[in-house]
């Protein structure tokens, strides 16, 4: 399967949300009302260093997605970094090497933006994802914490 990775368009937000909901965790977290997602997409677009990327099949289907945010900082000798979130591949397209190609795309975008590292967080329940990330060179180097502000 060949995918073309590019920045998402506003009219593709519903397809991206469907991908986010297409797994054990997302099925319980994502909603059906599109207004909040469209507002978030508009905010991401306005931020400048925040991109929603889609992988599109030759037929135009959105079959993969990830979000990449470029962050400038002082730590690690002022290393610029790329934060990757919301990584999904449609369940019908998994196991075809698309994840590896997706991260090749993310790395190319990070290098182009002057980043020296890529970081991501992953829910600890996603054991298969952990094995995948390690297989493409990611190291589980930190312990992450979250605190919801709702």
C-alpha cells in the first residue's frame, strides 16, 4: 500500500477523528460532535509549529494520521525537538509497513524544521505500539505524567 503524507485539510477532520476512535482507547475517548475538533484544528493551524499530518491512499482515503509539534527549548544545549502525538493507522491497513513510513515522514519533517530529536508519549496499555517504537529506534527514556485540568 502506498500512502502520500501531507498536511491535513479541514474537511478531513472527521476522517482523522474516526482514526483516533478506531482502537481500544480511542473508542471510549472520542466524540461524534465535530465542532470541538474543527475548532482545535483551526487553533493548531494558527499556531504555526503544530501540524496535523494525514497518510492518504491513491484513492483519496485518509488511512493514517499523526500530529507533529516543533518545540524550541533550552535543555539539551538548546535542542529543538519534534513532539509526535495521535499516531494512528486504520485497522484495515495495519501490518503493511505504513507505521515505519509514517515515522520516516515525521523524521524528515523534524529535520527540515531544525529538530535534533523526536519524542513521543504512548499510553502504557499500548504494548504492541511500544514494541513497534523500539523497533524503529525509539528508547523508553523517561517516565511521563499527566494531570487533567477539567
